[in-house]
């Protein structure tokens, strides 16, 4: 399908951008944009916001977003909608891919007095998982007719943006780590949706019903994953 080819091109572009960004970032010398963003994020005026966002931490861990993914897949299956496998796969890939990158690529995290030196800064794992799951879920729910286009845009963009902002405000990652997480998460989402997402729009089913109820029911059973 043409849509799948576009998704694969977008996935490849996002992955290539994440790789180029990683190659451009030095190991222990953050660029000026990172230093400026960090100074702004650590201002006293933003400390209450950082404290308010602290409960988001477990949601960005594998146990958090994997649980959400399985609950979403179960809900879709109960509604006889496809797309559950794409959502679950995106969550698993969000965890495994970012861990694989960190094995091969080292970058120091922001140094704090209460934390030992760590070299697993890029990309932000919380942001990668949030972007992969949110973007995949938004596309699946939109295609299934369960949310509007505006709601899908909000679902696909707001959680990754908020999670990324939290990781910078918490002083756990540089801004470019968050950007890398968005790119890697987007590459995962486009790949999962292109390879595992199913087209099951109401218009298609209505056309099938006109051609024969038996054929429509057979297609519904096939795509009810």
C-alpha cells in the first residue's frame, strides 16, 4: 500500500536523523543549546513544575508503558478492532531499541551532586517509549474510527512532549537526548504501524456488507486481533 511505503520512508528518515544526531554529539561536552536549556530548566521558577511532574517517572519505565500497551490492546480486541499487535510491539521496541543504542553509544548524563557518573544519556528512554507508544496508538485509534483526527494528533504529540520536558526539568537528560528519543520513538511507531497496523475503516466494512454479509463477517473475524 502507498500509505505503508510512506510510513517506511518516514521511519527510515527518523532513524537516520537520530543516528546523525548521535554522531554529532560529543561524549562529555554538551553543545551550547543543551547548556542553555539546562540553565533555563533549573531556574527556581520551574522547580515546582518539576516536582509536580515527578509522578510521571514510573510511566516512562518499561513496566509502565508495556502495561499500558497491553491494556490498550485488550480494549481493542474487546471492541473487535485491529491494531493491538502494533501497539504492543511498539512498546517492546521502545524499550529494546533504546537499550540497544545505549550499549553501542555512550554519552554522559548531566552531572549532579547526588548522582554517580552515568554514560547512558542518549537517547532518553522515557521519551523513546512514550513517543513510540503514543504515536502508534494515535494512528491505530484514528484508523479504527475511535478518535477524531484532532484527538489523534493530541494523543500522538502531547505525551511525548510532556515526558521529554519532564526528563529535562528533572535534570536526568540533555535536551538533545530528548530530541533523539522523539526521533527513535517516531521511527518505531511508523515501522510498527506500517508492518502491523490493519486498515479497518467503517467505509470499507460498509462496502463489504453491500457485497455480502457473510464475506464482511469473515473479514471482521480475520482482523479482530
